[in-house]
């Protein structure tokens, strides 16, 4: 949502209708950029309400993650779930956690220590048996195992799927997204595991301002996606 608009309302209000929250800018109902009704769960509507209530003069989407995830859910994901699931399956088939360093013993040991417990958890908890690759060339995972993993999130509604899919995309790992969703790890740990090689190299060789800023932005996005998911009921 890369738009710029000035504030044109005086008052933001939140009405509760059954289990939904309806937000109004003055007397006009807040909708998505495509004009769709949001139909927000009430717990989520309070977050979106706060974002709009804090707008001073200019609407800044970067400061409104709950609204951004909500409109993505309504305008895109709700009617394109199959496409989203296919994208997630493709990410899982090349999941970062399944590819280990074969030429750096220290990094390889760190990956084994930090990543392998999550792979084992998937196997023990959900009988998802994924193969670790220590080679540079891609390794084809077994389709039934990929299906078992992706089926774990088939019942997510479009709001949860909006946050989950972005978390997987920004981290590069379906397994990390699943681990957070099922409360195996928190957002800080997810960030550390997603950038394990980069953080390893920066601790060893140092870093620069550009890399630090990039990592800070990634951490911000991961935190926001996790916070968005936390507003939604878990299917556990």
C-alpha cells in the first residue's frame, strides 16, 4: 500500500456488531482500498482503530501494519487461497532450514543445534518427515510430506493466512512460520533463526550501517507479522 493521502476526517469511532468491529472515519465506514468491507474480528478491529486514531496529518502505511495485513486479507487472500497455499508449499520445498552449510563446521554446528530441534518437532508432533540437504544442488522433498505440512494451516482464515504468509515470506521458512504459529518459538527467536548465517558472519567479521538497518527492518516486519497473528485465534 504505497499511497500518500492527507487526513480528511475529524473523528474515528469503533462500533461493535456481534463479534465484529466496524470502524468509521466521521460517518464513513472504513473499507479496503478496493472498497471491500473489512468485517474485522473485534480483537483485530481495536488494533486497526488505534492505528487510524493515531494518524496526525498524513496516512503512513508503514505505521499501520494491522490495517495493511487486514486489507491484504480482504482484497487478495480471501479469494486466492489456493494460490497462497501453492506459494507456501513452494517455499517449504526449498525451506531455508532444510539447507545446511557443508563447508563451515562452526556454522554447520550452529544450524544443527538451533534448526534441527524444529525439524524433529515437526516429525514427532505432526509426522512430517522432511529431508536435510547438505549439498549445493536442490533436493526434491517428497510431495506427501509437503502436503502434510501445508495441511496444518489449511483451516486458517484469510486474516491469519495474511499474517502467516508474510511471516513465511520475510523469514524464508515455512517451518519457522509454523513453529511460531504453534507457539514453539517467539518472534525474537524466529528472527534469530531466520538470519542465523548472517548474524553468525556479522559476529565474526563485523557489520556495516546498511546491513544493520536492513536487519532492523526485517526484525520490525517479523515482529509486526507475529503481533498480527497473535490477535487471531489459533487452530491448535
